[in-house]
């Protein structure tokens, strides 16, 4: 139900509601229409978190965003990298695999620097064994 429908068909009730809450009749119509829409969405199974987000975001803002998205340019110039006055050329020039997403596989092997980690672990193991031997020898 739209605010216009409410204003046309239920003006007397809206006036009483608006007076009670201290708002304009138009504001009352908008709020009631939004609440009816949210109730309908809840019956349709929309999760509570999505309804909370819908309540927190004004409809006018969503309409403005949607309008900007629909009017947004498409194509390479819309990315903001290449001005529309320039030609797109050699896009795949220096990309491995020519921009197809494929590249040469890396050879399998230990990662770089793993020998340093191994040396630290071996040194710690030697230290722990020496400490244990001292403890056992003193008992």
C-alpha cells in the first residue's frame, strides 16, 4: 500500500494518527506504508536483520542510489582508470598468460626460509633435552 493510497482512502484516520503523534498527515502516511511493507516482508520470510537494515535506511536514499546506479555509464571508461577520450589498447600486454587467468605452475618445494625455522626447532630441541638431562641427573 502506497502513501498516496492511504492519503486518498484513509485521510480521516491518518489525520487522527498524525495529530496523536504530532506529525504531518503525509509523514503518518509514509510511516504507515513503510510499516505495512515491512510486515508483508516478514510474512514472506525476510530475516529480521534485513528488516532492521530496511528500517535504518530511508527509502529516499535507496531510491537515489538505485537511480544513480541505473544512470551510471558502462564500459571501460566507467572504471575511472581510462578517460573516455582515450583508446583502450594492449590491455593484456604484460599480464602472465595474456590476461586469460592462466599462468605457469610454480614448482613444488619447501617455502623460502624454512631452513631457518628448522634450525631454530633443532636448537630448541637440543636445549630442552639438555635441560631435562640436568634435571634427571640431579635427582
